[in-house]
C-alpha cells in the first residue's frame, strides 16, 4: 500500500484514482439483484454494478476519469465540512488526525481516507444536506449503507477501527453537531467482501477485453 498526498477532488486525486475500484464504491461494485429482473436472475450483478465495471474498464484503457466530474460546489463544501469536522473531533476526543489523501494497494483498489488516527484508527466523515437523511440517522443510528466503504478502508490500510462521523453544524446549539460512531474491523465481513470484489474485478477485465477487441462483428 502507498499513500498519494493530494486534495480530494483535485486533478491529481481524480487522475490517481482513475481505473481503481475505490472503497466509496465497494457497495455498488458488489451489489446483486435480490430477485429476478428481465433476463437477469437473483444474485446477478445490479445495473449499478455493471455500469461501474464498464466505467472502470474505460478508465483503465484511457488512464483518465470517465464520465461527468463531481460538481465543484459539492467538492468545495465537502472540503470545508471535513476540515471543520476534523478540528472539532480533535478538540473533543484529544486524538490527533493526520490527513492521508489517497491510499492505493497493488491490486487495483483505492481508499480516500478522511484522516488517520494514531496507529490503528481512521476517520470517515459525512456531512449530509438532506434533512430527512439527518433525521433518519439520529433516529436509527443506521450506517449500514457505509459499512462496505468503512471496511474497505480498514482492509486497504490494515487498521483496526474507524470513527464514523456525522457532522451537522446547524445542530451545534443542541450539542449534536458532531456525532461519532466507532466501527471495529470485521474480518469475516472483509473476507466475504474481498471474494465478491475479485469477481467484480474479473468483470472489469472482461469488459476491458471487449472494448480492446479491434475485430468488429
């Protein structure tokens, strides 16, 4: 594993992750249909997974990002929220956080860490705008949609735990602006996920071969 020092959303960050299956998309990559749909049967890859595999195949050929880039205002807001959340986290926990940029392994996987905490920890920061999503989080505490991303980060970095942060600065007056949930490494989950990711990457390779074939039907 190696770290690439770069600002998330920067040109270097975008180019460095081109063709990589990144932890933020692990859930999409391994997603399968729960029931039959058209020509597909239950357990087959979802349309989202297929599209992501095709995107990565094109990126691996071109060496650059494929598709529409993230909107600049979303990236700018994300940078500001992450910086503020890290400062607040350090002040409230006493931990020192190191920014890490992009973590890349040797097998085509990447993880954009929101921070390294001491020797064993990571940070994953979310700062949602959607008020219904904020309410749902505070009602249920459910972070299941982010588990693949978090476990992916722990897998790639070899770390033991991740502090998942929900940062909502508008809730500062009631003391709920920084919600922290510690998630510990689950090796059984990771082992299962890695098997599914290997199958996904085989599909990426298959699509890459199709796109590289110069013989037209």
